[in-house]
C-alpha cells in the first residue's frame, strides 16, 4: 500500500453543483475516504461557484472504493 505522500489525487465524479458535491464528500468521508472538491465550469469563472459543477477527487488507492460508495448517486454517468 502506498503512503499518503506517494498517493495522487484522481477525479472520480462530477457533481452538478456545490451542494451535491458537499453531500458526496460527507458520504465518502464517513467511510474514511480522503476527498477534495474542485469547482469548475462557466459559473465558477463568473464567480458563482455554488451553482457550478464540482469535480470530486480522492486518493488513487481509494478510488475504486469511492466509486462503489457513490454508485447509487452516479447512475447517470
């Protein structure tokens, strides 16, 4: 198993807005997954981060587990 210093962040999902991203982050963190959110999209560029899509990143060694946890939320992807 890699140490935290050797892990890299990988994108596992794109949430449609900040509220959904925060919910997914909470769900993952409750399962011990290290999560980072990154806002994106045109709304973010215009200063409306809450309404912009958010990219969900986790450590690469936790990516498979995180995808399984979020599977019910990601049925459209």
